[in-house]
């Protein structure tokens, strides 16, 4: 084999290696770009608002139909804290009330309608015009987000005696 043929063969192999290297580089660039693009898309997706429905109902926790009071609407939102060992005392609500347990565990006695326990992360429509008493028997305060859907001049809650059993 002549020197010229050997040099030509080396050049061809080097050219093939060069072309393969360029192709691999382009492929790697495209692959990295695709992953980065997916990452950017994921980042954009995570920046979008999301909706987690806490409740959607037309009844209270005891199955009563929800009806709004007449008059000028007044919505009141409050955070209620029930300390360890405390109770709400027997009371009732004359207006719809959405309750969401932010922290802790609350046990509510509804008299002849039973006893229910609500834990952190639970939302419910409270009973209307049915006496009940909530107790914190846990080892930390209970915090409740309460959203009353009332009307001007309507009491959000009123004291009640325990139901006769």
C-alpha cells in the first residue's frame, strides 16, 4: 500500500469519526434541549393557579337543605380557636355556616343526631337550627375557619340548651 493510499484511508476514517462526533453532539444538544424544554414547561405548569374544591353541597352535615336567610346578605369569615379541654357550649346557627378544620380535632355532639369528629383538613356545612356542642379532647388547640352566610341583623349563632335525651 502506498503512503498516499494510507493517508487517504486515515483521512476518510478521521472524517467519518468527525461526522459521527458532530452527529452525536447535535443529538446530545437536541436531547438536552428537550429535557430543558420539558423542565421549563413543568415550571410554567407549576406556576399556574390550581383549584382544590373543599366542599360542594346543598345540604348540611345532618342532611338539612341549605337555605339562605332573607334580607341584605352579610358574609362573615372568622378563625375560631378552641383550646385543649374546652368546648363551644351548646349553641345553634340560624344561618348557613361552612367550617374547615385548620388544625386539631373537634368532636361535635348533635344530641339525638349523633356525635361526629372532624380532623384537620375536613370541611363541612354545619347544622342549621340544631343544637350542638363541640369539644376539644385532643392535646393541641383546634383552629376552625368559619364562614357564615348570613344577613344583616341575623345572629350567626345563639346559645342553646342541650337536647333532651
